[in-house]
């Protein structure tokens, strides 16, 4: 069982959808707090389900309680807190909220977690994927 992750920035639409299709992704799980920004381009939450369906036959889901709280994200992006502090606070957020306990491993089989960051090393999608790996033993692949 594989779980993929991807960020949409620095991808053309063609590269983004072809990467998902080539990996065998069957569902994209949006874990962004802000899905409506004009900067999201082809990845705007209102358009993405349609593009996924017609380009690659991929379904779309959004799980907002897996996104970092808006205030936490702002504090990190404005450099009020370090990555290490963000990481600890985000992990505490998803654990204390019980969000992980409400998830079904079958819903994540060959699914892909989506956020905006291009690289996964300093992104909440990697933190979440690591937690799901610990819970379920799911193999994680960062696209």
C-alpha cells in the first residue's frame, strides 16, 4: 500500500497531472488550509476535482482538519517560529484533535496528499505522511 505526497508549486499543469497519473494515484487528498488563492492556478480547490477527473481519472477529497491551523501557518511563514517549533505544534495539533483516529487506512491506499510546498522536507504533508506510516505501516513516496 502506497501513500504519495505532492506540492503543486513549481509544476506546470501538464507535469503535475502526468506525475500523478504515472505514479498510479487514484485519489488526491487536499490538506491545504487555503484552497482558493489565485496563486493556486490549476490547483484551486474549486477547479481541481474537475481537472483530476478529466486528465487522469483521479478522485478528489479534502480533509481540512489535517491542515495546519491558519495562525500556526502564518507564524511559521512570517518567521515568528522556526520549522522545528512549527513541526512540534502541527504534530500536537493533529494528535490532540483526534483527526488521525477518524481516518481509515483504506481511504489512503494509492492516494496522494496535496499541499502547496514544492519540496516535502519542510512541509506538513511529510509530517502527516510520517505519522500515517507509523500508524499503519503505509509506504510513503514523495513525488
